């Protein structure tokens, strides 16, 4: 079995290598547009066999965790394990899909039983979308602003388009971007999807949520990763809208492996791209599907959660959780989507979460952002 899943750049073409398939030369051009906007993808994707039928060693526990004061969960895509490896932080969108009109504390910390032990962040966020917890236990939240709040005009709520660093007790320690106003670094961000703090304190921000719905570049098309120093000073940005290696159509989630490589879930292009910390492209992987959330644990196990796949946006692939090796790219396990009355994403069958994290015991926590809301816990019952 071939275990190098990278797409290797050649002269004017791409050599794609994947498990069970021979390398095939494919021109660098998007697939023919399908029925819905944003349904195009890189040509290389068509030559990767869908991975839908691997062992599932997890027991699924739906509706894990309860909110204080009898609150009901809203959409959750921001979720991350605490620095202690035991507690879980989650960003509830205030019982709905937006906190624009709410002043409840949307950022909650849950103990291993799913009981909220702390709630912070009231009045700060519009659309908490991605999250990281640094080595000091501070909580970083990417507030993307809703998809409709894209332009440079202030959002109606005055919130969104920022990354906010909170102490564990909820004190605002740093804000990157200008609240409520889209734009470019060093002073602004546009729809930040996720934030990651590297071991040296460097801050990486993935920007551009709406780009996944574009089939060709327009004047406002944007997809990039921006890097900041630990104090928030802007260092550089890389990436643009497009289908080629180093380009993105909505970099939706970030993770880093033990080698310090930055993994970017390029959701609109149905792939992971891997970079060094200066933006140098290392590899492109298609075998983990159309990824909404990405997490890599201390053993370099990669957890990729897919909330959107259907016949338009990722033909042949099922929604679900795929678990594999960040070292080799091999996918080892697959957890299928939940049965639901209507699908998550834009169509297809069933629901699966958008955010994902893993505690020190190997329990996987999924943040649900569709018709199934709240949190789901996947308990490893059959792992060796």
C-alpha cells in the first residue's frame, strides 16, 4: 500500500498518490461546476477514492454536556481541550446560531462529566467559530462574524472579525483585528475561522469563511493564513483564493503536529494542506475528506470531522469523523454521520459536527453546528 498521500507538484500537473490508487497526472484545473455555488473543487480530488468504510472503535454519546441555568445548546464549532487534558472548552452560539443579540456567557468549561464549571465571554462575540487553548491555559476565540457580515461596513452588533485572547477567568488579554469591521492585517481581520497558538507563542489565524461558496475569484475573494507574534504584532500572511497548492477556498481549521508543521483544513477544496511556519507548502492530502474541524493530539493522531459532504460538495464521500496518522497520512478509522431529520451542511444525508478536540484519555468531543446541536462524545471502546 502506498503511504505517501501528498500531491507532488510537477511541471504543469500534479501527481496524486493515495491508498489503493496508482499515481495519476491531473491538470491543475477545477472540476466542472455542479448545481450549487461553490461545488467546484481541485482536479486532483477526482482521483482520490472515497474513504467511507473503515472500522469504528468509538461509542457515540449524543447530547453530552449541560449548560447552566437550564439553557439549551445552540450551534457549536469552537471546541478545544483545556491545558489540563481533562476539561473541555466550548463556544456555544448563545442557544442559537449567533450571539449578536445576546449577553449570556457563550464560552463554557466542562468537567469530564459534562458539567459546566465556568462560563465567560458575555457581550464580546458575534459568531464564535474556532478556538485554541495555549500552554498557560488562556482561551483564544476566533469570532468570524456571520456569513452575511462580510463587507467592510461595521456589523450591526459591532462584534465579529476578531481573535480574542481570554484568561481562564474571562479577562480580555488581547484582541487581534478591529471589532465589527472586516479588513486586512495588521489592523483588521476578515471572518477568522480558527486560531492556533504554536509552542513558541506564535499566533496563526485562518481567514475567509465565505470563500468556499465561490467558483471563481471576485474582487473581494479572500482566503489566507496570517501569522502574528505572541504580543499580537503582525508578521506575515500567505495564501489567496484558488485551487492550487498554497491557495485556499475557506481555510476552516488549524492544527499543528509534533514536528511543528501547520495543518490547514481547506474546506472548500476538500483537503488538508500542510505548511511550515513561514508558509512554505509541504504537502496536500485529500484522503480525510471535506474537513470542518481538525485536531492533532500529542501522539500525532489526526482527527478530521466532516459536517458537509454530499453529492454536490464532495461527491462520493460521507459526512463523519475520520481518524488517522498525521505522520503518514493513513486514515485508520471512520465514524459515520448521525441520523437526523435534515442534514448538516448544505445537503446529503445525516449530520456530523464542525468542531473537534480530544482529551488526554482519548475521548473525542465534537461540536455540533447543524440540526443536531451541542456536543457529542466519542468514547474509544475498541482501540488497541
